[in-house]
């Protein structure tokens, strides 16, 4: 049996202050897997993905991606696509898509590039300052997926895609994992059309992956099995609204409702009595624990 594509053991990471973002986090994703990373805003999804992409130094981390430390050994064969790219002023200038394709070596992968342009419905003659945010996102995905990868890390990049393009992309990504044994870790809040797509689902809450479910095993996801049974039993009594929700969405929604309820009960509150997000708490911590010499806050 080959080593996992992603192996994280006892990872703790923070930006200062008494409360880390990730807390003794451990989980793994097998090669060829398509893992959904689900959790509430501020749970630590984006921080985890950037660490796996080698974008942050974590000392004594126990993080292995494709058998290597992604920061120390480089992030070869790892592709990370996040939301920040489409908001970069550079990609909003009067630059044709064809020039971006050439600059990233489209000529080395002509067939793959042509397939992605068709899937994402991208015109090489577009100019980046003239396109919409959704079109700009599609360009990002073409550029990011053009070179073959072993691990793909997606952080909410499908949020701007229309239904058809998103479905075509998910089909392409599924083929990548099945034909090349590539691996995907996909953080998203949109679960439409994902019912049969993932092989694994990992739930992260308050900086900890507390649940990893395996959809490739008949008994690997008991909550999903129960949701399917409940969906069928209640369909007649409750009506079409139950049938409109996929069992996977029902499970994830319950997890997130439980997370939200616990956070409301235990969370730190601001002066207005509202529960503070992790990033609001981080800002408060920076005021207390930040760089005293530069004194950014005064």
C-alpha cells in the first residue's frame, strides 16, 4: 500500500496570542482520493490548505504531502487555487488570456490546455480588464490546472462558477483522480451536485479535524447512510423539500448547525454581545501580543 497523499500528525499552528488556529490536528487523505473539507467560517480550512501548499513555515509540523515536507522540500506537483488570485490588480489589467497561457507554458500541454479552455468556456482572446469576476475565476482555473499535478488544493474557487461549468469541472477533476491517481482536497460551502463526487469527507471544527468519513467503504459514512434512510422515510410526510436536499447536504448541514450552536454557547463575545469570529479574536490578540516595536495599532 502506498503512502497517503496527505499525512498530518499533531499539527498546531497560530499567528500569535494564546489561541492557535489549528490545534493538534491529525488526518490523512489516500492517493487518488477526492476529499471534501467542510467546516464553518473560521474553522481553519484555509489555514490548513495554505500549510499543505507549502505557503507557511510550521516548525516540527509532522506534515507530509506526497511524501515530503511542503515548505522545506518545496511544493512540486502541488497546485493550490484560492480566492485571492482573481482580486489581484495584476490580473485585472489589459492583458489577453492568450499571453497568460503562453507565459505559463501552454505550448507544453496543448491537448490539456484545449480541453480546459473548452470545459471552462474560456476564450483566449479575452482581455482580463474586460471580463467578469466569474470569467476571471474560470481563467484562473484553466491556468492552474494546465500543468498536471499530484495534489490539488481548492479553497472555495468554484463559488463564482455557473452550474454547468462547475459540473463539467467536477467531472474533469474526477477523471484526473481516476486515471492519474491524483488527489484532491476541496474546501467548499457549496454542496449541490457533490453527492456522488467525493471519496472522503473531513469535518474541521475549531482547528481540529474531528471526523473523516470514507465513502468508498459500505459502512464508512454512517451519518450519510442514516440521512439517506431518513430522506426516504420522511419524503411522503414532509413533502418535496426533503427530497430537494441531498443526503450529503443534510449531514453537513447538521454538523455545521451543531458547530454554530456550540460556538454561540462557548464563544468569546465583543462589546455588542455578538460572538466574535476567529479572525476578530486574532485582531484583538494582535493588539495585545503583536510587534511592540512597530506598534501598528496606535
